C-alpha cells in the first residue's frame, strides 16, 4: 500500500505501533519518547520546516503542524484544481521522503538537511508534473519552488 494511504489511515510502522509488539521505540530523529504519525507529520520541527518550504505558497495560509488540521485543510479548502493536485502531490512526496529520511537515519546514519529533503521532494513533484498535461500551465513555470 502506498505510504500516503498508510499515513492517512495511521498504519505506518512507527515506534508507537511497534510498542504494541513489545518493541517500544522513541523517535530516532529527535528522541521524542512516543514516535507517532502525528509526530512525523508535522509536529517534529524538522518535518514541519520541510512542509513549510513546500506547501506554504499553495495553502494560502501558513500550514499547521497538526496532522489532522493539515489534512482537513487539504480536503476541505477551496483550491483551484491545479493547486489541489499540487498539494496532494506535495503531501504524498513529503510523506514518502520523510519516511525515507527516517529510515536512512535509522539504518545508515545519513542525515539530510531540511533544504536537501525539500529539494528532493520538489524535484519529485516537478518530475511527476512534467509527465502530465499540467506541464504547460504558466503557474508551474519559473523558479525551483512548487509555485
């Protein structure tokens, strides 16, 4: 199952989840005693800064670090079709790359900066857009940010 679906359903393998298997795990990224989905997305300052870099211009409001609020704004906000698609792509890519960064830090001790992860996500979203009809939209032309 795609990691964004797992995140939305709160089915990601986190320290909180593994504690029910008698294997408690704190957040390897910051030491938070209870590693949860909500902590990853976006209560941890690192991931919130990544999300800010990507979604701030798209939301029209400053993104909220609370997972439920961010998801609710995404689903109930009045966005034009293109912005809605960009927000969904940005969220999906953010979930994927944050989980990847977590696993890299856990297994390989490699740490990427907020800017490095944001650039990877931005490039991933841009690559996805370039394979669609939206690539010619003037809103998607220009600098290296999503909009």
